[in-house]
């Protein structure tokens, strides 16, 4: 369950969403999101599918069965992170 919690937390943080905002977007309580992210509660199938669809990743990625999230959102997010890193390295942003 630890891998799932890490993946759920990482997906949310990568998109710079608060638990409260994600709660509204997925129609899942903020308490449930917090429990999933801390490994206190196993994610149910319905919530798993909502996460996978919203973040455009496979359920296998969330469950730790593969390491590549794939999906368009993840590719764009990685590209933005790389550009930001290069800009910081070149002193364009702090």
C-alpha cells in the first residue's frame, strides 16, 4: 500500500493540486484522499479509476505494477519540469 500512497501523492503534487482541490475535481472526500496518500486506507476501484482517468495514467502505474506513467498529462508535466530546471540553471528564474 506504501507504493500506491506514494504514487497518489506524487501525481497530485506534480500537478500542483491541493487535496481540497483534487477532492472537488474527483468527487472524492478530502479525508479519503488524505488517507489514500498516507496509506491509511486502501483505494477502492472507483477511486482508482477516477485517479487514472484524471491524471491520464494507467491503474497499473498507480498500483506499482509498472514504473512509466505514460499518458499525455505526464509527458507535458515532465517537459515543463525540464524547461523550468534549465531556466533555473541558466539563471532565468529563481
